[in-house]
C-alpha cells in the first residue's frame, strides 16, 4: 500500500537549473541594453544537446550534470549538484580578423560575463527566496573546445561547470494515530492505559 498520498513536486536541482536560466536571461538582456553588443542577443536553451545550426549562434545551453549526496537523513539529502553552462559562438573571416580567432574571443567574453553574473554577490542563493535550499555555489572550471568550420563560419564553445551545494527534501513522517487508547488518572495519581 502506498505511503505517499500527494504529488511529488520538482526536485530542487531542476528548480535551480531553471533559476540559472532565468538569471542569465535577465542579466544578458540588461547587458545588451547597456552595451548594444549583438553578442548578448542570444538564446538560452534548457538541456539542449543537439548541434546548433549556424544561424542559431551565439547560444547558451544550461544542463544538469549530476548530484552527489554526502549528508542524508530521513527528512533531507544534502550534497552538490553540478550544472554545465555551455556557450557557443561563431564568426566569419573578415579583412581585419580571422573567423576562428573572433569566435574564440567572443566565446571567452561571453564565458567571462556568465561567470561574473553567477558569482556576483547579488546571487548568493541564485535568486531563490528559500535561502535554506542553497548553501554555497562556485565555479569549478572553465573549459574551451576546438573550433569547427562549416560553410566559411568558424565556431567555438566553452563550458562553465557550476557546483551548487544544496538540500533536497525527502518529505516528513506522518504521526501515528493512537485511536482506541484512553488514559485515566486514579485516586493515587497513577496513570493507567487501557486498550
């Protein structure tokens, strides 16, 4: 017989992933408003793994990688959730700069902006109102991939690995009803339990 008689809602790692996307979307739009740099006019995807078409770049994909839980008890599991933020850019050769060089420079710039946003003190809890979910967040690594060339367009990509120390709820134990039991107090102040 089932013991859980309610809907199990989203896990915190999916909530955090969606919050990372919301933060990056908002802040990159603001960077475009401030700078008018077309590099910030991009699309952010959730869990995308299919290759991009050249007309879709620049682009960012945010995806949940894994979790390791090192502190478990009946009511919660605490550990580290790892998210990858993949940035992909492209550029063509021009008379002043080679496309492969420009694609890498643009990718490095976007990676730096994304890193800055996610580590900014305004996002200590990644904008979540429940401050008990996130204990810490940190950038563990930044890696860059090789360039590809397709139809005269060079592409570059980089991946930021963001680790978030967080807590997942395991639910609570429901109390057990003691129906059928009564207590009485006799004249000598002894407690008797009757079935």
